[in-house]
C-alpha cells in the first residue's frame, strides 16, 4: 500500500473510531479488499473504497459541513 493510501486508511480508522464512540456507527474494520473499509451503519455492513469511506464518515461526523 502506498504512503498516500496508508495515510488515508489511518485517517479513515480515526474517523471510524470517533463515529463509533459517538454511537453513529455500530462497527468498523478492514474490508475484504485492501483498498476497502467496512462500516456498519444502521445495522448493515457497507464495504466502501477508502476515499468514499472518508467522505461518508466526515459527513456523518459533521452533518452541517459541505464536502
């Protein structure tokens, strides 16, 4: 995994941890593919590419901001 992807994955993990502790999601972790991240939202696991996972979590944590 390149440095940029590794950095993005670390950011996604931090956002997911914050969303989990704020009870906005019920689970998170690595996806089946190296470039995916799994987020359990409203009881359903979602496998998202890292960039989409980042945008999803950012919007979830900051609902009033525009991405």
